[in-house]
């Protein structure tokens, strides 16, 4: 039977107590994290960091909640609802431009290539960005790709005057596309692929991705967002959290099967 680092620490701690020995204890600071989307593969490193005891070693008791979009994660941290968010740095820059005093900080840039995309059915006649003109598209209001669509349209030379955008709950996205209620959906290429499989679709055969990066939109994307006050007042805790997650990333790359098990 396999044993995680946390199980090992608990077992050895219990053994020490049984022998009348004092087991070393690290005070745990509760922290709440909001993810960018539902619990899926792209969040595996967070779960591995938790399962392997890295947060605990850093003195952090981490609670992770599902999110409703990378842009929403930024707002959730800025409002004080969460201590840390896995959010889109572009949404953060936008907030900092309008409300610099309220804007949190990105302390760990995790996505260095843009995952933003418009997903369409492979059976549709939408082949490239120009074919999006005059179409009905949809996405969650706080989706990072949707928020950046005006910039993408300008870069790709798309006339948006005839494009209609329908907002809906994030968990409806792939079903809305599959059923033909919209002709394209906004999102991240990785999360759409996972969610499409959950909805019974084969993304390799049934979905065509019109990726922003293919049209010259060279942007960073998601990173760890924390309140400015936390970064200034508790730098060691923030550094410990970043180090814990970085170890989770390394573990994910080294053992993808363990990452899948952590998400499951």
C-alpha cells in the first residue's frame, strides 16, 4: 500500500506520542484558494502539493474551491473573499489599470503561453478567425478568453459588429456547443478538452480550436494571485506557498499518473 508524505508524518507523529515523545509541530495558517475552473487536470499540481504534505510543511492549511473563470479568480482575491487565486494575469493588469490600490499581486506566473481559444465543432464551416464574424458565440462572463476577445479581434482583423455573445454558467459550456445552441465557445484549450470528454465528446475529432496565440497574441496567462497586504506582511508564508506549489508542479511532470490520481 502506498503512503503519502502526510500519512507518513501522521503515522510517525502518532508513534512518537505513543512512546511519550514530543513530535515536532508546525503551526498551520488557514488559507482559502479559488481555482480558475472546476476540479480538472490543469489543477493537479495543487492537489499533489496538498496530498504530499507540501502545504503543511510550509505551515499552511489550504482549502481549494472550484472557480468560475480565471477573471473571476482575480476579483475574488481583490474583494477579500479568498486569500489566493489561480487567475489570469491579464485580468489582473486590467484591474490594476483602473483600481491600482485594490489590485492584488501575481507572485508566481504559471502559464507562459496563452491557452485562450474559441472552440467550434469540427463539422461547422468556421475554419479560422475571420469565419467568426456574424456568429453566435458564448461563454462564462468571467472567462479569460472572453474578456480578451476584443483585443484578439482587433489583432486578427475581425469585424465584431455582427457577433452576438451569449453568457451562461461555466458548467454548461460544452453542452451548449455540442447541442448547437451556440456556434463557438470561449475558454482555455486545456479545460475545454477535459470538459468535452466529460460531456461525451471526443475533442480530437469533434472540436476545432481557434487559438489566440496562432494569430500573434503572445501573452502570459494564469498565475498565483495574492492580496498586496499578504505579500507585504507575510512574505515568508507566500514564499512557502509558492515553493509548495512549485514542488507539486515538479511532481506532476515526473509522475503524470500520480497527478491524475490526485485530481480523481
